[in-house]
C-alpha cells in the first residue's frame, strides 16, 4: 500500500514539473516571441496568440497590475480553458497508457491518470489566481503566503516580460533560469499592491 501511494505521489510531483515546464515554454515561445519560422509567421492563430498576450494583455497591465472586476465571460483573455487543457493533455496520457500496455508496468497507467488531474488542477488554480491578480475580488486565498508569492512572481513578469513566465507553478522559471530579481522599486510597488 505504501509503495502504491509513493508511486502516485511521485507521478504527481513529476507531472507538476512537466506542467510547469510546458506553461513556461508556451508562455515564453508562443506568447512573447514573434515566430521566426516562415510557416508559423503566417498562421493567423499564432499571430493572434502573440498579439492577444504580448501586446494587449501586457499593455493593459503594464502600468497598473490590476483593474476592476469584469462580468463573467468578459475576462476570457486572462483565463485558461479547462476543456481545451484536458484535450491537449490527451497525447501524453495516451503515450503513458501505451507504455503501460507494452511494458506491463502499471506505474505508467498511474501517470496516464495523474496527468489529466494535474492539468485540471493547474488550469483551475491558474484561473483563480490570475483573475485575483488582475481582477481582484478578495477571493478567500488573497492573504495566503503562497498566493502572495506567485502574485509577486507574476507582478515581476509584467515589469520584466522576458522573465517569470510561470503563473501557477513557478518551477519552470527556476529550472530554466528565467526568474526575475526584484529591485527596491519593485518591492515598493508590490507593497503598494498589497502582495509584499
């Protein structure tokens, strides 16, 4: 029984790291860097992702980290779609399921089941904290130390767009060396925001 619990915990931790690295790379490469590849340059969806995030989102929240809450449905630009996330996580789950079938190791099957749960957890946490950062409503976690830590991390991303690409699980920034260091002015601004 203990071994099975440790296997689940191990897969959970590994998948949180994978999710963090995916979030980091998608945010860094798709949302902040113009495509160099000729094929990707002309894709309308690729241009829309870049413009929506790097231009519109960062312009709106560069000087002021937050503004007034919006009615449901009008905050789509700062939320992740849970259903899209679950569809996007299917390839890795299918690969892990296939490895379990080929090798006979049930631990891969555990990974195949844990991965969608981590994606759902990531998207749910991401949506709640990102909305609280930019559209504060005084959610129940607003005074938690963990929330303030990721809020400061994201605040610095808006000051230094080439740093702090993670929002929910900042492991990817630490592993990739893209963590911003706050200046005294940054700390003063974060204190004014109530996140320091």
